[in-house]
C-alpha cells in the first residue's frame, strides 16, 4: 500500500496542476476547497476521475460527500481508506 505521504503528494500535485487558483494561493491541508473557491463542484469530478485512475479505486455516488472532498486532508484520508479496503479485499481468499 502506498504511504500516506505519497498519496498526499500525488493528490496535491494534481490539484496544483489542474486548478490555477490553488497554484496562486497555495494549498493548505485543511483549507476548504468549495468554500474558498479553490475547486468548484465540476472540479471535484475532475479530482474523482484522477483518484479512480491514479489509485485504482471506485468512488460511488454515495461517497461524493463534502466530508470526503472538501480539503486536501479529507481527500487523502478518503483515498487511504479506499486503498486499504482494496488491499484487504485482495488478501481475502476466494469463496
């Protein structure tokens, strides 16, 4: 499983590359993206697409919640949980 720092670095790099306001203002771990306008609702969908491609996770409609996508630290925590669950699924014997 990738280390937490590695996940955070990859997400941070994507957000800084993809969203000009984040580049100009900087990206603090707990800064609320939607509230500050760093990322808009369509931008969240870009983040989701990136996460699915980069980390091989699937984000369901039910998981598209502000608490999962409102800041860098929230997204990192969400991805860590998804990656851990995926790793545990792979370790389970087939039935």
